[in-house]
């Protein structure tokens, strides 16, 4: 396998999207469990809204036993919930994520990844440039379904303005510095940015024709 072939691995990306989807469901299950426990606690202490629903939020800091019990539920939830991103990072490292793969997956929201995954399942042998184009198309498709053309153009501008934060997260994950020894990694980040921005512009122009 050449360096170019391993830049972005379709199978790796698909496995990550599937894992991410499972963990999203797991995190929502954790939230639901936490909310049920807090409602049970509030019911026990007699906190009921005017419409007779049981609240989730904390209702007092002075009632004996309540504050401690509420804090224990939150602490248990937070300990497990916050471990999920660390598990994701461990999986990425174990599977030797590349710079390009990390940037493609960064901040990949569920609305984008669903369309992306569907297309990747249909065409599992895409090359890395086509995967970057699909990433851009997935991002814009998500927004084009919710806003008009002017809104899509604004989202492209925002995505480009926010991309330096993705670069910062990538550098932090890999420990990349702006030193000569990291010249190759920094060049990869710059190359991905160039290709991704070009793909965003191309897909935006394509949507312009479809939406006008």
C-alpha cells in the first residue's frame, strides 16, 4: 500500500462512523438514565411543577440530604459520560489514525455522518480525494436541507473560519509542533485544508445550480 493509498482509509472511516453512532446512542442512554434518577430524587423530596411534571434540575441547596444525593447522581453520570471521548481517542490511536483521517472526522456531527456513511457503504473503495469531497458534500447537504442558498454560503464561510480550531485539535492529538522535525505533518494539514476548502467551494457551486 502506497502512502497515498493509506492517506484516508475508507474501511477505517466507515468503522469510525459506526462506532461514533453507537457511542452517540450510548451517551443518550446515559443522559436518559441520569434524568430518570434525578426525577426519582425530586419526586422523593416532593419537587413537582405546577403542571404536575417532575423536574430534572436541582431545586434547593438547603434541604438536608438533597444536595449531596443530587451531586452524587451527577458525579456518577459525569464520570462515565466524560470517559467516552477518551475511549474514542484510544480507538483512534490503536488504529493508527492518519492526519488526514483525523481532520476529516473532526467535529463530524450526526447529520453529516449519516449521509456520508450511506454513500460510503454504496461506494466502499473511494480514493482519499473523493472522500474529502464527500465530506464537504455531506456538510453542505445537511445545511441545504435546513436553510436557503444564502445560508449555505454563510455556512461555508463559517466552516472555513472555524477550520483553524480543527487544526489546533489535530496538532494537540498528534503532538505536532511548528518545528522542522514536524514539517511533514504540518504539510499534510495544509494540504488537507487546501483540498477541503476547494471541495467546499465546488459543492457550494453545485448546490447553487440545484437550488436556483
